[in-house]
């Protein structure tokens, strides 16, 4: 008799637990950031390749412009105190180029991703940092070794402008069978925008020195018909002109190195400090000052930014592979690619160092 009662109690207790799990906790995960953080932390696996995500940004699924649009809106809805979303303009094919503003501070800094289409992993990298940082801010939680009060202070002091996908048409060619205005050769290695222009060769900085003018290759080194001929280039220029950015970091994929100075601009105040800060965190090599225009500084975003504002601008080559095939994309968290366990602190670390 006593045994039966115990069994009944056990079944009742299991039923109640299952009810709570299904009808109370699971719905909370999609609507309550703090709960989401706790669940993610509790289920954290040891293998970084399968690390959890808080609920919005899944970096193992390659981004396209549509999912970026949806996820940026969701993030802004989840974390209105920390994040807002707007647009810096439209691509050749009329797709929005989203801008996330993370933080509420008066000091502004700019991070750009996926200027090169196949390096779309940089989009997920910036978005995942945005989600985790906003979550830490909104839940008054510490982040890795950064104390909760430091997290609060940094996002009250700075606003981090994030353009996670500067080239949405190009990314869609790679990950969503998107179209272009020129013939598409190999989707997985496509770098250019829909006009076949390499946007990092299109900025109005010594553009003429790129002697690949008229080069028939439509996806690698085509600098475009004139400086700033592309709407994506113009959108980034307009954003830079409208804000007083202290520095720019443009994220690319391949090499685990930093391009931080070029011979055409020479020394820019603070350039070495910013490069050393990122190199100190990541272990990436600071390359010597770029010595040639061709495939060097001609038409480059960061080179143009240095010239225009006399402020630091870095081309940050994350990871070792710059293809966007499924095998590479699955390596997001690994040391070979985004090295998430270290590089997730990138923006905190830079803001801490420049605020000291
Ligand atoms: Zn690149």
C-alpha cells in the first residue's frame, strides 16, 4: 500500500515537472532574455563547435539578407535598452543594409562585416557578439572576465555601430542562390556585389592605382567603373560622414592577421595601439605597413577611412579560410575560424583599452 502511494507521488511529481517544462519554461526561452541566458549556460557543451546560442543568432546556419533582416528586428525587440536597428541604405538590388546600434554612449565606433560576400561568417560573428553583449547589459550580468558593472559602463559610454552585412546582394549569391547583374561563376567563392565589383577596391582612395581596370574577372578584383560607383560603398561613406567614429574595424576572413597601416597614409594617431590591442587578444600577426597600391591600399575601405579622418582603421582577417562552403561554415566556433571562446571578447576588449 505504502509502495503504491510512493509510486503515485512519483508519477504526479514527474507529470508536474513535464507540465512546467513544456508550458512554462520553454515558452519563456523565446521571450525572456534572462531565462534564455540561464538555459544556454546550463546546457553549455564542452565542444566549441556545438556551443549554444542564446536564442536568436545561430552562427552555424549561413546568413542571407532575409534572415539578417528578421534577426536584427528580433534582437531589437528583445533588448530595446541596449540595441536598436536601422538601415544605412540599399544594395544594387534594393536590399536593406542593416545597421545595429549597440549601447547608449556618446563615443561612437564602427565595425563592418561581410563587405566580401563569401566572408559571410563575419556577419554571424558581429551579430552573436551583439546578442550576447546586449543580453549581459539587459540582465546586469558579467560577461566572461568582464564584471557586470564594467559591461554596464562600457555600453553607457560607447555606442557600437555594427554593419554586419555590408554586401547583402553578394552574400545572397553565396548562401541563398541570389541573382546578380553579371554572370555568376562560382557561388561559394563570390566576393563582389551584384555588379561584380569588389567593394573593398571601390572606395575613393587612390582608386586609379588599381590597374585591374577592365579586368574580366567579375568577382575578385573588379574596382568598378568609377570611385564609389556602388550604392554599398556610398552607404558606408555616408554613415562615416554622419558620425564621429573614433575608429573602424572591417572584418574579413582569412589569414588571422591585421592590416593596420599603409604607406600611402603613413602613421595615423592611435593606429598601432588599436592594432596591438586586437593582436594582444587574438594572437593575430600585425602585418608590416602595406607597400603597394595594387591589391594593397587602392580603393580600400580602411585606407579611405584613414585618409579621410586621420583615425585608425583596421582590416581584421579572422580565421584561416575564406570560402563559404558547408564544411567551413560549420567551423564557426573553432580556433581555425572565429575562435569564439577568445574572439567573443573582441569589442569589450577594444572598448576597455581605448577608454583607459
Ligand atoms: Zn575580404
